[in-house]
C-alpha cells in the first residue's frame, strides 16, 4: 500500500471522505486502475472488520475502471467483490468484457446443444 501513497495504517484509520479524496487524486495522477481497485478491496475488508460504513465507496470510479478501461488480470481477480456496484445488465456486460473466451465457449455449447440434441429429440417426441 505504501507505493499507492497510503500506508496500511492510513487505509484502516482515515475517515471515508479523506480516503475518497486521496484515492480519486491518486487515480487522477497515476491513471492506475489496478491499484485503485486493490485499495477499494482493502476498504471492503475494513468495512467488515469495523462499524464504519464504506459500502459503495467511489462507485463512479469503480464503474469507470471496470467498464471503460482495458481488462486485465487484476480486474478479473477482484471483479466479484464489486457485484453490488452494478445492475444486472451491466454485470453481464462486465463478465462478457472480462471473460470473452468463456462467453464464446458457452454460446457455442448452447448452440450445439440446440442443434444436435434439443431439436432432434423434439422431432422424435412428435412422431
């Protein structure tokens, strides 16, 4: 965390407004979405450990990083921690963006199932 301009102690002790401002400034200066996402994940841990509210922190920044920047391994690793930040349609688009090969394979399997199993068996039922 030190390389992000925030120490571990600061992540777990500063107030929400201060952290929001520092993370926004960090992202503006460095354009490093991976580090910003890692900091937000650590704040979700803090929310679980403390009574303070850190839910939906920097939701606009999270949307921008996940939907507008290039997908990479860090985003794929941490995307599940931000499921409640997205609506159902946005979540599906995000999954397609982050895992294009998986989506392609699932669509091909579905079309093959329909073509070779479902339709021929439906023809047998009618006869």
